[in-house]
C-alpha cells in the first residue's frame, strides 16, 4: 500500500515536469486545476484522481510523436489500472468528458469508452453509463450539460440526455430524455407485517389469480361467498341461498363472524406455510 502511494505521488511530480508539460501542453494543467477546485480541492478523492488519469490519457492520445510518448503511455496504463482496480472507477481516455465534472460517489462507476458527458455533470456512486447489450458497442449515451445522475442509476444504449436532466437513484434509462426533465425509478412498495392487508389490497393483482398467494386465494373466495350469501329481510331474519330462513345473529355473534372473515385467509396461509417447511 505504501509503495503504491509513493509511486503515485512520484508519478504526479513527474507529470508536472517541464518536458512533460511541453509534450502534453499547458492546458492540461489548467484542466486538472479546474477539476481539483470543483472536486472539493482534495487531491486524495478517488473521483479527482480518476479525472486526472483521464485528462492525462486523453491529451496523450493526441500526441503522435516524441521521445516521451512511449514512457508516458506506460505511465497512463499504470494509472488507469490503478484507478480501475483500486477505486472501482472504469473511465477510458477515449470517452469525451467535459469541464467541471464531479464524480461524487467515487466508487463503482463504469463509463463507456465512447460515452459523451457534458460540462458540469455530477455522477454518483454505482452509476453505469454503457452500451445496450443488443446494440453496437459504439452506441453509447450522450449527456448534455448540467446532468445529475443519482446513485445506482443506469443509462444504456444510444440515448441522448438533455441539458439539466436529473436522473434519480436506481433509475434505468433506455430512451432519450428531453432537457430539463426528471427521470426517476418507481418508489419502494411497502408490505406491512402480517402479509396481505387493507393497505396493499389495492395493489394486488386481482385480475391474475396466479399471482396471489394461497391464503389470498382462500380469502378472496371466502369474501365472494359472503357477497353471494344471505340476504336480510325487513324482520331481521336472513334468507340463505337455498331459500331457508335463519334467525338474526346477536351483536356478539356478528363481531365474532366479522373477526373470522378477516383472519380466515391469513390463518390458512400461516398453516400452509408451516406445513411447507
């Protein structure tokens, strides 16, 4: 670990030497200084180091000759592998990254080698900007200016993300997003303790019985039977489906019946789960 840090610091000092600056150009130092400011003026941040590695490789790819090109290329390969394997940021010099970009999450970030990212974009941890598995490898996303991507989001395929777009955490974007829009993932569905209840009955797949659990099926059938069950006459007696007449139930009996109706399906489901174990 110490050897790697010393080698990285030594490499950084060599990158600032006069021959290297003469080969790569003075603009490289200006770009790195700007990235340093927008990444909290902290050189130890993995996101900033990844951007330094990218700026260095992108500028080196434009140098066609020179005595330092080969050794500098070896330095870039070392830096790229160091950033990818140690920090978990996969960023190639062939991508097009704008100015004042912030890699906020600084881990688990994968950016396609042909992707385009505009100025002042913010990319959080766990973000993937890549090609669709069913498309050509060169079909990479193109992000406009001021795009913000939340943690865990995925942007894939030959899509265009307009200026100022905000992509929420864990969103999966596979189509173009117009400028100024918000792309978010569905919120989490809350399932209360005790399984199927009134809070999530509205979301239950009533039209698809195959998606219901065993207890839910029993409860649905029991409720349907109750709906088609006795009808109450004006004298308080009830008429059964077969035409027979029953005496009205007392208040205590009614409450007991309602309790049985509510809990019957859950009770059967619990017994079924116990036997399955």
